[in-house]
């Protein structure tokens, strides 16, 4: 099946640091990927849609200058949390549509971000 | 916007028991997805439903796409300890590939 790899799995850093998270589709091309954020004991909330070769589209309330998304190739999307603060601490998860596009989405293993 | 109401919020059962959880919406969905999430990991797809009335099984799991297209249920038969986790229903928002998720059902299985 479609496999999505996310790296790193865990990041701990100081306030003010920028952090980059990678999301890769293994053995298939993903023109569209998605980035979610999940706070403890809550559901997944979509942050943005990452489109290969074009600008990402952000959900309402998500700061595009805070969460930079780059989708420069058909197998890689990156999320950079700029000038991270403790309130940015969360579980970030990416997903990709199935090979050829369409549902279901396949998810990476998530990145636990902790800002001190 | 479209919302998914998932119930129950949590379940505590004995090993061997059957489990049922469901998801409802006031809006029509064309696809229903069921995922399981273990602590510290991403959701893993269990079952995907694409057609109203569809009943699909995956091992001990069975899910159905409601005939009104506004609900879906997931059943787990003969539960085992590794069934522990959070189960989410999800569906694409009308006209897009973006998913909206239910709030999850946390399952605890006592051995």
C-alpha cells in the first residue's frame, strides 16, 4: 500500500527556533499532501493543503507566514514552523492522497514538536 | 461547515466482547473512512467506504456506509488487547479532498 514517511519523529527545541518537518511519499507520486495538527486528546485539524509546484492553501486561522510549506517535488513536502513558541508545541501529521489521487489519505507517523 | 459526530467518546470493554461505534452528520458524505491511531503515531486506515449501503469487512472489523449517506458505523468483533487505541471516522468535505474528522472513540480492552 501507499506509504508516507515523516521526519523527524520528535523535536525538542528552544523558543524562537525554526523547525522543519519533512513528509515523503515512498514509491508513489503525491501532487497533493496535507498537514494536520493534533493537540492532546483532540482530533486532527487540517492546517493546510500542500500542492506540488504551487502555493499551499491554508485553512482559516492558520498563519501562512508562521507555517511555511514547500512542495518542490512530487514526493516531498516540508512544513517549517518559524520562530516557534511554546504554544506551537503539538503533534504534526502529514498525509498524501492515494497513488493516482483521490481518497483514502495515507498518513505519516507524525512529529512531536516540543518548544521549551 | 460539515461536522462529524462520533460516539461513543470512549469505551471500556472486556477482551472477547464485540464493539460498535458510529459517526453521523447533518451533511451528506460520498466517502466514509475509518482510521485507528495508536499513541504517538499517525492514523492508519482500517476501512474505506465509497457507496451508500456498502458493507465492508477487514478481518474482525466491519463497517457500513449508511443508506442516507449521513452516517457510518464500525464494528469490531471478539476484541483483543491490541485493539486498544483511538478510532476516527473521516470524510471528505463536499467537493474537495480535504478530510474532516470525528472526535474519535477511545477504546480500552481489559484482558
